[in-house]
């Protein structure tokens, strides 16, 4: 996805005034569409023009380093170093891959290693029946693995990056549109699927996931808190970054990005926003500075 460069225009009378301020932002193309409307409203009310460039995260960091932009919102996969020594940073949002089964399936949680054994072609485990996961009475029932795809989501690629040690999907994993997943899972108790969102269907259950191997470890669901604090392991983190010298210039923009309207927009588009208590703490801190 690449939405190109977008200029959030104010009325001509405002643009012409000396007071109008321009804020240059580079945003991960995964998120850009979901923050534009709130920024446009804010700009119209506060004599600010936002020039928003929707690009990849690495080019955005390069532009921030070269002072071509004032603020960047980038995605950094787990394991990548967050450049805290270069920039001031706020966590902003998360993308996740969600694991679901039929509500009648007795399983409630699963480990990263076992997910690899179900979906992966070259993992330490190779799991093909529910009995191999310890489900009593399901010893010979085959696991029917599904992977949902969505043109506006990278959930499947995120799952592969987070779960697989090598290789790709098993040949018997059915890759289907994620709009079809809920019907397929709801009608088949032996299925398990990768989704980009928490489903609304009451016949479908979201599994908790543990980051451990095949041995017992605490498992967590994809709630705002669990995702933010890293307990839920299948996540992609987005950060707001800016140069410390631009703190005064971008502070009001950061405040707008952390407000309720943007969080609501993110959640409506299947992203995980920061926990409300943390966002409010950041907003208070920004007001006190």
C-alpha cells in the first residue's frame, strides 16, 4: 500500500496568513489513512497545515535524520532496535495477528512453538491432529488450518515473522479472504485460523498465546494492555519519532495523535491503540511540559 503524498489544505484565507504553521510528517503507509481525518480537523481549527507523506518506515527515518520532515510514525518489528538515542519517541499503535477457533473447541490457549507446528513447513514441531495438542477425545481429528488474507492488512506476514523460525506455510494451509474466515470457523469445530482482527461472531473464540516453547508458559489475549506491554507475542509496533530540537513545534501535533479521536479511528480499522490510561498520562505530561 502506498497512498503517496497528501496535503491537508486549510481554507485559502488561513494558508495566506503569516500565523499558519506547516508540519511535515512521514507516516507508515499502513496507518496513513486512519490519522488523516483527525489531523485535518485539528489543522482547520488551529491554523496548521499538515504535509503528510505516506511511505515506508525506513525512508521515513532517513527523512527525519536529514531534517526533511518534522515528525515520523514508523513500524518497527520485534527485534529491531528502537532509535531512542537519536530521537524523542512515543509508542503509538500496534498491529496484531489473532488466532481463532470454533467456540466449541475446548482449547483456550496455545504456544508460539505449537502455532509453528500447525502452520509452518519447516519448524521444530509438526502438528497435524488435535490429539497432538492434548485434546482428550480429539486424538484422531485432523487440524484444518486457515490463513486469512486482506489487502489492507499485513497480519499474515506478521504471523510468519513472529512465529516461523524457517520456511513458510504448510501446503495444506488454506489461504482464503479474511471475510470468509468467520463462516468457515463457525461451521467447523476442527479449524484454526489466522485473522487480522478480533472477530465479532459469538461462535468464534480468540485463543490466548504464550511466547514460550512447547512447555507451559503464561498465555495472553490481544487486549490493549497485553499487546502494549509485550505479553501478547504476535505484534507490530508503531512509534512517533521526532528530533528533540523540534519539541515545541510538534508537541501539539503529538497531543492530537494521542487523543481519543485518533485512538477510535485506529480501533475502527483493526489496529490496537495504546491503553487509555497510558495515553492520558502522556497527554497530561505534554500539558505540563
